[in-house]
């Protein structure tokens, strides 16, 4: 067993397979693919990994509408910028 395989031993127990979506190469990869910093996952199936970008877009849209995750708790920064210009 190589050192890299030893690091993965026991990782994500219960998953028969591991699939990732590589954002650098715009493709689905098996467990031992590109660097983890360039990938989304792991996903339990290849089909789930193929939908990775859609899932990211969906989550981003949900978070943008979530009042608990707003960056500007006192209002829209654009409105504040306009008020400053009027002064």
C-alpha cells in the first residue's frame, strides 16, 4: 500500500465509492484524481458528482436569500453609499 492510499484508508466509511468534481478540468473524477483543492466532493455516486455545480448554484441562491447570512445587517451597502454622496 502506498503512502497516499494509507491516508485514504478508512476515510468516508460507508461509501462504497468516492467521486469528485474537478473544477479545474470541468470533469468527474474517481477518488485518486486531481488535488483536493481543485475538487468538490466526495459524492457517493458518479451521478451526484456530475450535478456538483448545479448543487453549488442552488446552495448559493439559498444562502443569498437567507437573512441569517447577510453581509450587511444594517441595510443595503449601495443605499449607504448613495447617502454618503449626497452629503
